[in-house]
C-alpha cells in the first residue's frame, strides 16, 4: 500500500548525509532531515517517509523495537548491538576496518599486569573475538579517544575502527590484527519486512540501484 508510512532511522552525521544523497536520486525529498534544526522527527510527506535522526548506537534499538522500519548504521555498531534485524543491503560507504591495535612488538614496557587488557567502544565484539580464541581478557569500555588506552598504560591493545590510520600513527600505534571490514548497512525490522513488504522492497531495490550507480560513477571518475 503506497500510503503506508515508512520510518527510517538514521545515524546523525556523515552516514545520514550520504544516505540522503542516495534517497534524493530516488526522488525522495530530504530537505527537512538535511536541515532539522532541533526537530527530531522529519518528513517527506508526499512519499510518506518519516525520518528520525538518532545516535548511531541507538539505530538498531529503534529498528528492533519496530518504531523504525528501516535504519542505516555502520556494521561495527550493528555487530556490537547484536540485535535480530535483517541486514538487507551493504551501502558501501562509510568504509573502515575494525582492528586490534597497539604497539608494534607488543610494547609498552610500563605495562606489567597479569591480565591482557583491551580498551574499546565495542565490549561485546571484543568478548566474542577473543572468546573464540579461548583467550581471557579484561575489557575496559571507553566512549572515545580509545587510542589513549595503550599510550597511557591503561590497556595492552585497543579494538577500534581504523579509517585513514592517522590517529594510530599520531599516537605511535599500529594495526596488529584486522577483525573485519566495516561499511554502512541498511537494516530492516523483521515484522515490517512482512507487513510493509512492497514499500520496503521497492526502497531496498531503489537504494541498491543507486549504490551501484554511485560505485560505477566512482570507478569512472
Ligand atoms: C574514530 C575511531 C578512531 C578514529 C579512526 O574516532 O574511534 O579513533 O576515528 O580514524 P582514522 O583512522 O581516520 O584516524 P572518532 O573520530 O569517531 O572519535 P572518538 O575517538 O571520539 O570516538
């Protein structure tokens, strides 16, 4: 049904901006969410699309509870949230790597402790990554500037995203292990996928086509 409302949860910032670029090529009006002011619920009324702009880590929460039908979020945030959502499309932008980083050769001599310590914004991923290796670790959860961990002697390594690598370099750290590639993903609520199937399918297909066009244009540039 064309008059069903579709609610889209977007992580504020660059991922949202790049999603608007794709949606606008599909004829969706993103003028309200592009300039939201203090408003948190924005509309393209003609196309019956409602946008909510939220913190990245809250996108899976809104979609899982079904108050948003679709969401755009980084694969890192999605893995950390561990919620039962359908991951329906790799949007291919927002590319970076989730890595273990620290001093090359294991080194901060000032760190002498019994347990292997990891500073990270991703405690759940860290637990499962080292758990799969049968390794016991102590996780220290931080919410930013994670690189400080080894530098200041709080941890042996970090588990964090690396994009250009410049934060690591600036702090004398290096990638020790690559955990996985990260990019923006389109996720869908499981119930919405059934109850609003046609509208959701056409949005997924439209975005898929735009992602292909975007990548084709980048290759030709
Ligand atoms: C992210 C990440 C790294 C940095 C990686 O932090 O946690 O610190 O970007 O990017 P780079 O490889 O291009 O240097 P963010 O900028 O989101 O800030 P935060 O440390 O406050 O989380």
